[in-house]
C-alpha cells in the first residue's frame, strides 16, 4: 500500500511538473511569436498595471492625456478580445471624476482609484448582458466637467459583441427591409412577420459578420470614432444619377427626385452592404476615398436611419448615417480577463 501510494504520488508530481513545463513552453512560444512592437507595447501596459496595484509606492503625477492613454490601454489589454468574430454590437458607457492638480496632472493614486472604478463598472455591465458575449474595445476620453479646474471627467465607451447563431452574410430574395427604425419587413413573403429590425440594422449586422479577425489573443489600442453621412459619399460609378437608386454608397433618397422609396429591396440591400463595407475599409488614398485612418483597422460600426425634415411626415429626405470605430491591433502573450 505504501509503495503504491508513493508511486501514485510521484506520478501526480510528475504530471504537475509536466503541465507546468508545457504551460511555460506555450507562454514562451507565444512571446516568441509577438513582434517587437507588440512586446514593447505589452511591457509598457503591464508596467502601468503593476504600478497601480501599489500606487503609494511611487505616487508620481502624469499629464491627463498620458493618464487616459494608460487607463484605456490597460482596460483594452485586460478585457478586449479582438480575436473573436463580430456579430451583434452592444454599446454602453461609464465615467469617473478624477482630481487634477493646478498644472493639469493626475497622481498615480487617483489614477489607480479611477481605473478600479471603471473596471468594476465594466464588469457589472458585462455580467448583466445575456447570452454569449465579449468585450471588443474600450474608448476612454476626457469630457467637459462644468468648468471645474480641479477635476476631470473620464468617460469609457465600451463595445460588446453578442453571438448570433446562423446569421447570413448577405441578403436573400425575401429580404425587403424598411428604412424606418424598427419597422421590420416592408414587402415580400415576410411582410407580416414580426420584427423590430430595419435596413440599417440588418446591413450593420452583416458587415460585422463578414469581418475577418485573427485567431488568438489580440486587442485594440487607441480606438478612434469616425462619423459618416450618406450625402458626403456619392457613387462615382452610378449609371443613372439622381434617380434615388444607388446614387450614394450609403442609402439616401430625396423626396424631390424620381423613385422616392423607403422600402429597400434585396438588390439594394446587397449593394449598400458591399459599398458601405468598402467605404469603411478604404482609406482616403483609395478609390473611392474611404473612411479608414491610414494606420488603423476596422473594429465595428453603427448605422442608423436619419432624415432631413421635409414638407410632410412621410416624405422626408431619408438616408443612412453612422459611425465607425477603428483602432490599432496588437497581439498579447496572455489571454484577457473573463
């Protein structure tokens, strides 16, 4: 019995050492795969995270913009999952007020407290979202603070991703979607089928579904929001201009032109899906000129129905406007927090 117990104990210890060795080897292999840029960025972020674990040890002060970068980078590194495919986007925001000195600098202690509060609020929101989901990116900015000079408001815009099962990549022959927000199907075999979606929402979901993502531990830094308006992006290849069909790369209809309509056919929806996606991935140096900043990658988009008030409630000038989030993609040697 004692010999058997000894052998089993030795075997268990051997397995523990083996798995520990494999884990260290996997971690080392991952670190070897990182680029020099990714390694330097990760070291900078982890140094910040280690510092705020014990802020009283070195209670230095840093400028507001540097503090915001560190907070944003720390949250994205810790929670962002850029290596998961996009489906349905959910957004929320949290904010904290941070004391600042007369020369507009923030102490490490106050940064640590703000980070902890933002982190706790993020986790609370995350736990309240139903279904399988993950954090995509976190954009942290300074906002107006009622003319206070001794504090600054820090607001974190959080983008979550919730999984949709079996959602199509393009529009089918039965897809006729209303322009008006939440009005659902407007024609075809599904016209009486209940739905609270609309053309903008359906295009947005498919753009997300079609996004290619790297496999592994990735996160975004320096998120940037770019707003777009349909009227700023005319279709340079439109065969029949000013007829309310394909005049722009995003849906746009003028009530003073022929063929005014607010029910989009499958052909139109696929056109605006492809052309909108193209505009979001193109840079200003591409043809046609797009929205994407030169050094950043597409994160997510939000498209909504909008209008210019016309002479009646039902005959406004209608269009799709929205915003696109871009960021710098980085690889991490460790998985994010759940």
